[in-house]
C-alpha cells in the first residue's frame, strides 16, 4: 500500500535531491570529457613520458575505490587548509558538493581517457599516416579524421560510463551532500517508512532506462549515417 503522506511531505525534497544527483553525474561527465579528449591523445602519443604519466593517472583512479578517492579529497584537503586558504581555494574544498564533483570528474576522466584512447587505436593507421603526409596539423587531424571515427567506437562505452556515474553519484551522500539517496535516507530516518528507499530506487532505474534509450537512438542514428555515407 502506497503511503502518499510520505511523498506529500518529502517529495519536494527528494525532487531537489534528484536535481543534485543529475548535477553531479552530468556535470562530472561533461567536465571529464574536456579533460579526457586531450588526455586520450597523450595516452596514444609517441611521447613515452606523457603516455606513462597519463597511464599512471588512469591506473590509480581506475584501480582504487571511488569512495576512498572521495574521502581522500574531502577529508584530506583539510590537511592543506592553510595552503588552500592562501590560494583562495579553501571555500571550494570545504564544500562537500564541490569535493564530490571534483572526485567524480577525476575518476570518470580516467575511464573516459582509456575509452577514447582505445577508440583512437581502432582508427585505421593508414588514415592517420595520410594526414601526416599531407602536413595536416595534429589538432586538425584529430578534429577531422581521428575523433569522428573514434566517436563511433567510443559511443557505447561512454554511455555506460554515464550510467555508472549516475549510480555512483549516490556516494556523495556519505559526505553530507543531499542528493536523491540522502533525501530518501532522511525521509526514512524521520518516518521509518521503507517506501522512501523504494521510490529512490525506482527513480534511479527510470533515469538509467531513459539514458539507455537515448543512447540506443543515438547509436542507431549514427549507424544509419555511416551507411548513408
């Protein structure tokens, strides 16, 4: 039996929490995209120091738990409070939302870097060599030749990463960010009504399903475009 009184009382707060969840998930993925695109080029570059440094970054962030990374940034930043305050950054690092967004961005950027690096490696080498033979600048070759073809390969894994970040964003509730899960927990603690958690789970499932359907439509559109070409 649905307890409508629960949702009349806490529904608006859970809706606000869902907005925070979307801000964390979509914001971190978008910011990470800006980092991962150039990083993926460095990951496959001929420069061994650059490639090794980026490999170390992706290895650490993919090889350690996201929750541990969140604790390191949120609680660890307090160890450098004086330096951060002197740099005018402490007001950001004392904010749990910003620390969560930073952690999620660095984490998903590591995964996106490897996704795009693998997709770039899938681009036929002959096309890249032809661009070099034509004296095409590296960034122009990346924009016109490499990235368009790599995008088709990376589309599905990138969609999976977005879905994972929607679910992983629930970890922000551990550091007092009032996202969807945190507001559901608050509703449960005040009413002991387990339907708050059920409602939150349904919202997560629906969100993931919407993303999945959008990505399927985008993938089919891209396939039709490639066939038409």
